[in-house]
């Protein structure tokens, strides 16, 4: 279930559920679906609508506008854990059944609110709005955690609240890293009394701690774990925000359920399963998936005759298309050589160089 959590001065006021195909208006007037009784909010300030892929927020000509990530927006698709600024209020958007940090008994308490008869809208200083947006609610407790980073940027933080946390491409892993350089079941972090240990699970590319290959290693504060192309920073006592423990966006198809990161796309979206040349499953989370011997390819393929970008799978409005790109080694689908582009059907078998994979429409 998708919800909007309305907050003021870091305090949760109420939670409003969102339903597909049911528009929701937001404003100060009491006939709105979400009523925010503050003069910085216009009478009818904004609207949330849905389509087949999610929810969109639209400004309805409000005085103070709508801000997301410190930027004013007129209409924008909202992603899981986006914080929307309306006047001095923050609206936290949760999607895909994510468990909130607030008691669900707060649901629909806006129905008992009292409303100001004053229809005047106070104009705010935009710079103050942006500063508020950058200041997310920070919990007072400090917990052990792993910050997942790619190219130096923190993607999200996983709280080590359980006795173990598996790491890998497997969609039921505690920490899902959806990258082909990461093995399906890559590693596991285990708590023993007050200490944490990381163990490699026979991964193809191995697990490094502070640039040294390990099989089983005790973790210390500040240790940097390398898994494929991702870095995982271990902190014995780290601080976090709601925003940081959420997946970065809906497009990444990750969500938090309690302290577990689950990759929805690997279950619901089309995927490729290795028959030869690798192990596990590759969910098609991107618009374009590249095959080749280039280190930047999404799926690495060995072979002297294989091109740097030998082939691609592209998502179009009516399905998925497989296309030959370059190299002397031509790919094939179901044993037929592909020299151009063909539309893929479920259970099609793709072969290229040392690689053999099966395409499935339903993951």
C-alpha cells in the first residue's frame, strides 16, 4: 500500500493511504483529501494522481509551490521515500508496502482536524523551504549499519538489527546488490555477541575488506567491504534518517520491509537466467541491457570474437527487443543467428560466445 505521511517540525501528524485511480487533493480547505491547516499552504495546493506505473504529484497553482530535493516542481513522478515540501510541512511518500517508522494507528487522523477560516496564504522565503527540505528527521538512536556505496555515493543504509544479513543478487538477500559483478549469494554478515563478522559464500569475484581478499573476517568500525563494484562501509554506531534507509527511487525497484531490502523487480519484471557462462538470474531493471567483453557491459561475455558491446536488450512499449551490435561473433536466439533486431518471447534462449541464457517475461 502506498501512503503519504504528513509531518510538521519532524513530528508525524497523520498518514493518508493512496489508491490507484483515485486522485487525492492536498490543501488548507477542509474538503481536500489531505488537509494541512497552515497559512503557508494554499486552499487547494496540490493533487496526487496515478497511472499504470505509479503516482504523480501536481502543483495546482499554489502560492508557495512544491519542492522535492530542494527543487520546485510543477508535476513530477514521486518515488519511494521522496520528501515533498508543502509550505512548512513535509510529506513522506512510501510505496510498495514499505513499513513506516510510525504507528499505523495514525492513519486518517486528519479527519478530526480543525480548520482555519482564514483563506489568506502566507508567502514563505524559498531559501528557508529548501533548507528545511535538506534537513531530514534524524533518529536519536545509533545502531550498527552498512552503508552501500557506488562510485563514492551512498545509495542507502542497511541497519544491522538481525543476527545475520546476507549480501548478493538474490532478491531475498538482506542487502540486494543488483549488479552482475555480484554473485547471487555473495557474502553474509553475522553477529556474534557484540562483534560482527563477514564471510564470503564462494562468490565468483570474491569479497574484499580494506582491499584484501577474505573468506571470514572480523569487522571493525570504518572497515570498507568491496563486493563487485560496490563498497559497503561498516559502522559500529552510525546515524541514519528515514530517507537514507529507503531505496533511492522506484526505478531502482528496491524497497525496505522492516530492516530487509527486497528487490521487487527480480520477482515481477522480466529476467535472464544463466544456462552457461554464469550462475543465477539477472532481472531486467534497466531500459537497455548490454552484452559484451567491455568491463562496462551489464553482462560480461568471454571470447576473442565477441565485440565490446556485442548485443543489447532494449525495453520498448510493446515488449523487449534483442539486437546485434558489433563483433565477429554473432548472437543467436533459439539457434537462429541474429544480424539485426528481433522481439523476444518468454523462454527464448540467447547464445553469444561462451554465454547461454534464457529470457523469461515474468522473472
